[in-house]
C-alpha cells in the first residue's frame, strides 16, 4: 500500500470548531496530507471512497497538539529539584546545581558531539510524539559547519515546510534597552518582530514575579515593540492592565503553568487572563523545570484553573493546545481544527471519559493510539502503524510504552539522522550520560587524531543551544562573573524517562518546594488511574 493512498480514520471526532461540535462516530478521509472529507455516518460515504482502508480507532480524534514553548534540546534531562523560589529568569541560571547538572552536560558534552547530538535529537522528538505533540518549536543544528533547522517527524513552527504556513521567529534573551548600543538592539528587535514573510514572533516576556520581570514589558511598550506579531511566552509578571494592552495590540500569550510554579511559586492570574481577552496557548517549557509533554501540562493547567475558580472550561484548555495555538502561530486556516481542506495533523487517544475534552485532559501516554503529521502516521498502536506502513516495514520501530507495544515511523526525506533509531538513541545517551567526562575525553582524542591526519575535527552534527547565557551587547549584568565562571560539570546525569512514570520522578516531584501539595497529589492521582 502506497503511503500516499487515501485512507479513513474512524472514531469520535472532536472538531474543536465550536464547543459542541463532536461527531460521535464519524469518518475522516485523509488524502495527500489533508482532510479531504468528513462523514458523520458510514452510509454517507460516497461510492468513490467505499474501497479505501478504514482505521477503526475506537477512540477520540483531535487536532494535533501544538506546543508553542519548548526548549527541546534539554529534554533528555530529568526534572531539576528547584532549590529556592526565584523572582525572575535571570536568577536561577546562576545556581551552581543548575549549571553543573543542567547547562554544562548539554553545552559541554551531549549537544556538542555528533554521536550524542544525533541521539539527543532522535530522543526528544520521539518523546514529544509519545505525548501527542504534532508541532513544536524546532531545534537548530549545525551540519558540516552550516546552521539549519532540524527537519524530522514533527512539524516545527520556525520552518513548517508548507507554503501555506508562515514560519515563526524566536528570541529567548531579554531585550535590554540601556547602554551605548541600546538603539542598535532595539532596532534589531524591531526588524525581527516585523520581518517580511514571517508570522508569529515568540519572545520570553516578563518571566518572573518581581518588578524586574515586569520592566521587560515596559521595555517593549515604551519603544512600540508590541503588535499583532508578538507572542509573549510566560507573561507571568504582567499586571491586569498589561494583559489588556497586549489584547489591544493584537499580541498573544503562551502559558506554561508548571514551569511558572516550579521556579516562581505561582502562575498567571487566570481570571485576569480571561478578562483581558488575550488569545493564549499552552507550552511545556522543558523537562528540567516543566512538563514532559502537553498531556502532563494540560493536567497542571486544569489544576491551576480549578484552584483559581475555574474561569476556563475543559473545552477552553483543549482549545489552547489546538485551535488557539494555531491562531497564535497564524495558522488557523490550515491547522488547529478538524475541517475539510485543512492539513491532516491529528491525535487519536483512547476513550476514558464520556466528555471529549476531559478525555484528552485525563489521557496519559499509554492512551495515545495514533499521532498523524501531514497525513502520515508517525507513532501509535502497532496494529494501526503496521497496517498503514505496509510498504515501509523496514522503517518502522516497535517500542514498549507501559507494557503496550507501539510503533514509530521517524523517517524523513531530508533528515540527517534516519540511521538512528529511538532504541539506539536511548542506548547511546545512557552510556554518554553515565560518564560525561569519559565521553568528552574520547571525543577530544578523536578530534586530535583527525587533526593529526590533516582532517577537519569539527563534529559533523551538533546542536545550537537556545537557552544559554550570553552577554547582550554592552549591557552590564549583575554577577556576570558568576555566570561565566567555570563550574565543574557533573560527572553523570540521568536520562529522563520519555513518559511520566517511575518512583524517581515522583520523588523529584515530592521534593519540589515551590508547588503546593495539592498539585503533587493531583498529578500522582492522574497517573495512577
């Protein structure tokens, strides 16, 4: 069977067009990577489509989930036990435990050399697929010295590889507006914000709870740098009137509730968020201080929503990772809802709840039955995957998820890591992360050997980091010398599990001092069912 032959998905269709638009048992015809037709009943299917293969999901079909805030490169690392409550994002990267156990292992070892860098990319992309993510922020790699966005099994917002989807821009470091080069930096931000052909511009805005965090909002406002392109990630430090100003200017917000609470002890005021009317989506941030995937982040969001009086419905929360997320990226005419003519990025999960929206919020990784990107089943139930990929069996990889056999199809035509399986990536990462210094020594010796032979010792494949400290122009940072000091790298770090499981993970949750016991109990209950 050709991978491009049309086929049907059958199940409960959760269209996300409006709250009550759920088809109890319908058929979605997928053809050439798009949703060609939607039939509510078998008897409605036209004669021309009668002979197409039908995948009987016996679950609920949702638009693919879109994660609009993630630092994927770090998602091999386990949850960091945050040692104190911080005021803003400039503070916690200074902590020696963070630098030795999070920053240094990635920067000095895992992302730097080809064997581990390839394994890292394979691992973190698979981890996202296991949690039902079809689109995320991409990873920028260096291949033979040239920088480019990694293209794999998922769609990424910076380079979506579809002429109908405008690529996004991203900036992580705060914009500082002081010093001799202030105007140069302001002008650079303005050019990036308004770059022709670009859609959304994602920027970490006012991440923190103190006035220093909020000041970064005024740095933009005072220089007319807030418009319909701006997507403020976190926005935790904003006041009610600040959120309303974002709405007036057409800007959007990405909410990362778990990361907010782990680092700063609280998350955004949801009543203010709703009252402002600002369009928002939900993002995981990263595993060191956030959720493993959007399924977990939805549960944290549901808890925060309940604690604040439930200003948002379950539909609103699911909307935030599907239709609203597509709106935030400027892709609402192509993604985010299940409608004829849209791109076929879809998620199918097992039915556990009668309510379609609570069903997704309650879902855990074993409940993910199928993940489809551009019409291609990328991960899911082994039977579904092997039936659809009949002519590509050699490219399928069976894996075990909580005792269930699932299958992966990770091959991408332009990928530099098609020869790296998820299983091999796990083995490589465990070996490397168990002896970081030994691995670095081995790679340096190999580099010296190549240099002695007159060959280029530069790793053929490495990863550019998007969340590391650097000096912005001539701006003086307090305790700069502390950040730049050479802190010894930890000798080993654990490879994070790709799903929420294991006693060690729950021990790390219990050890977090900035999140309430009610959230700890809620999460454990969600994953014990």
